C-alpha cells in the first residue's frame, strides 16, 4: 500500500527442502539494502526441492512482527532450476514480504479502501 516502507537491514533466509522427506538441503541468509532489496548467489539445480524465502529479523522493533496466519504472505516460494521454462536462469525475483507494525496507522482503513480491501478488523 502507499503506507508500506522499505526496510534496510532486515534479514531474510532462503531455505530449500526435499520434496520427498522435508529435509533441509540448502540455507542461505541475506540482509536488505536501503531499497529493501537483497541478493544472494545460489549454485546448483534445486528442481526436486521446495525453496522459499522467509523473513528472519527486522532492525526496527516497532515493525518486526511476522504473521503466522496462513492467508498472509509470510514466505515466498521460488523456483531454483533451469528446467522450469523461465527464460532467465541467472536472476529470480520473488514476491514481496513484509513485517507488520505493532501499532496500525490511523491511515490504514483509507489505504485498504483505496486498493479494494475491506478489513474485518476495527482500527
């Protein structure tokens, strides 16, 4: 939303797990820059694994909550194989992830309405 802010210094983690038994096969961490972006180099093909990026730690104590609700984005799946039909095998871009603030802004209802979301909570 228009209220979202980029967070420098947040830690994110890539974790790949075996599709067969769930064993962790790869773990890497990165830290966001001032634009909220990060990069990490991953080698090898991970076609037989489920890989996702998750939020680890926020540098801002007022914006550090990670939702455990299944309907919210608390992880972003990513394909790390050359055998997936994606033209570029060098760069992958994942869906945005975000920490939640401890105290919602008074502007939240208006910002939600602007994007067509009607929350079932009262601020």
